C-alpha cells in the first residue's frame, strides 16, 4: 500500500502543468502560481553593498551533487516598505550590472511573499 501511495504522489507531482516559468527552480511542484508577476510586492530598492566573504550553496560543487562553498560574493541590501531589510548575495561570476539586475529580480520576488513568510529571511 505504501508503494502505491508513493507512486500516486509521484504521478501527481509530475503531472502538474507548468503555467509559466517559476522564479525558483523546483517551486512549480508546490503550486505553479503561488507567485505571479501580477502580485504586489513590498520591495522598494536594492543598494550595492560591496563584496564580502560568504558561505553559499552551489549546486555545481562536489561533482554536481551540490555543496556549500565560500566565495567573495557581490552584496546588495534590499529594502521593503514594511521596514524589512535583507542581504542579497550573488556569485562573483556575474559582473556588477548583471548582479544588480538579478538582485532586483529576487528582491521583488521576496517582497511578494507575505510578511509572515519573510520573518526569518536574512539573506537571499
């Protein structure tokens, strides 16, 4: 019975239609329209905060299995209308202008989350 339940759950997950490109890999399996481009965001702006040594997860590390690495990350401070501030850390392989575009994208997406879901978000 347990194998049948797992199989049915697997079929449910793989049969969910993709309605659009999700902002984060893998989130389509939770609910494909949790965040949409039409949702409001409390995001205000990002400001470049320089470069700093940070521990980050990289799915390419450890022969593709993924793992944590320490890098000199490009840092941005993201500000929100509810006085929340988080640090956005980007891999140094991006140039500064590309990194700022990505920081704005993820800053906006995080601002679309309800405040309750952002309580413990310190970095992105």
